[in-house]
């Protein structure tokens, strides 16, 4: 993640770099760039969280629910597949391609999935554009009804 601009916002939120294992992609937006700077971009809204022991009913206690928006600029060779109601990542991998990168892309991003959205692409740069509190929706496996 050190190749990601403003990754410190994630470190500030979690006290360390969070894992993307079991994180859920909530939204994916592609922009051709024709209305802006001519460079294609891809944004992902990703639900991240911590796990803190077990609840009395034996389920994992998920905490620090966070929605992080990552933007990848100058994307090319985009291959995405399987987007659906649940898009669980196995990880989010970013590889620096160095000087041997094709065209201007210098990073390769891979989205191996446990379920739903998977894919890969190359990009010029990656940045964290937002990190905010998040409440999982009622259809999410991470939703826990508030006890009264």
C-alpha cells in the first residue's frame, strides 16, 4: 500500500494498514475521462473492518466499519468480472511495475475474490480519496441489528 497516495488516512483510522481480506466492494465506478482530463479512472468503495473476538452468540464481533474510496487514475487493461450483491475480496494487491511498465502505467492492481467482483488492471497512480464511518446495510452479512 505504500504505492498508494494518502494511504496514511487508512493507517490513522485503523492504527496500521488494514487487511483487505474479506473486505467488500460496495461500488465500482469507471470514468472514461473524456469529460475531464482524458485519462480513464476507476473508483472502488470498499467496506473495511476489524474483528475483535466473539459475541455472546458465538459470531465474530466486527468493529470499526469503514468505507474507503480508492481511485485509480490512468487505468488500462481493465478486466473485471462477477460483480453482484456480495463482492468479497481475498485481498487487494498492488505491484509496482517499475521502469519496464507498458505505456504510462506503473502499477498493476489485482482483485482476487472470495465471492463476486474479481479482476485486474494497470494504472498510473492509486490514491485514497475518502475514509469514513460506515454502517453495513440490512442485507450485509456484517449487519448486526442494534439490541434494544
